[in-house]
C-alpha cells in the first residue's frame, strides 16, 4: 500500500509541471511564422556557455536512508536501536535534456533529468560492547530518471524542481562474530543472500551558482526486503527484513 500512496504523491507534485508542458508542447520560441534566426542563434550560444546547456555533472551527496524495519527484531543487522549513522553517495549523469520548444518566456524550461550514483552507508548495528567479529556497511547503486523544471532567476542563479522515478539497489549489512548471551558466549552470522532491488520515487531542489556550482536536496521514497542467511549455535535459517529505504540527501556538485 505504501508504494501506491507515494506514487500518488509523486504524481500530484508533478502535475503542475506536466500541465505547463502540455500547454507549451510544439510552441516555437520566437515568431512561429518566421523564426528569428539571430535570436535562436544567440540563445544557443548563451546556453552552450551556461549551465542551461550542460548535460553532465558530478556531485557528492550526504546520503541518509531510513533503513528501519517495519517490525521489531531482537537480533541481526536491523535489531531494535540500530540505524544509519552516516552515508555518502557519488553521482554522475546527464543533468538534463531540453528543447527550445519547451522554453517559457525565455526564463523557464521543461526537460528530462537523469543520473546514476554509487554510495555507501555506515550502519549502527547496536551490537553489545563485548561483540567480537566483523560487520560490513551497506552499499547502494542508484539510477533515476524523470522530468525537470528549471527557472532562471538570473544568469548566476537558477533552480531546478524535479521529480524522479527509478531503481535503488542495496547490498550489505554482513555481521559475523560472537557476544555474550543468557547462556554465555555464542557465535552468530548474518549473511545477505541477494541485492535488494526497490522502486523509488522522489522530488528534489537544486540551485546552480556561477554556471558550475550545484547545491541541492533530494527526497526519495522506497521500500525493500532484505534476505539473510542466519547461522548461530542453534542452526541456520533464512530471515526476511522489510525495511524502509526512503532517504533525504544534501548534495554539492559541479559541471565538468
């Protein structure tokens, strides 16, 4: 049910942008009967030298997924009290694709946003102080694509409001070691069996300064099911954790 609610929210947020896009589809900038070639040429030259015409970017993101399970678990990577402590994401991609046919008063534009990212999240497993063993963080691969609306406040200040839909893949959270229980020391191991693939939706806000510096935030919504092989002194079995992967991100980037 959660994913349907988030899709509805996503569509409602993007509705004003899509309505503007429908109004301006096919509209040629300038005189439709006799386009101003000089004006179009000057516009293309301006766009080629500013962030409006740049398609690729690099950015570093403070990445904080929720990673809290839907139920309370007594053991494992998602034991009660555990959670993300810090995450980082490196993103690269086609920042936006656009056409002069979608310009609005020569100040705003509707395009397509796309990116791919790789990240790592350091997790607090909330293990006992006497835990002795190994624990590995979670790793993420993020791909998203969606509409982008850009408004140029001035030549040096622009902002992007964009919605995205894509795939978020996560793997990790391996824990292997020993600690003290009710009956003394015991060993246990939680091994992830396969990557988690989750559909994600989201919205974001970016500010572009000096035609090369990007400051932004991005809010995504996603849920995933983590499957682990659990082994301890009493045997082994598979356990599935239903976990929220929704995240808030703050990023700093630049155009190459």
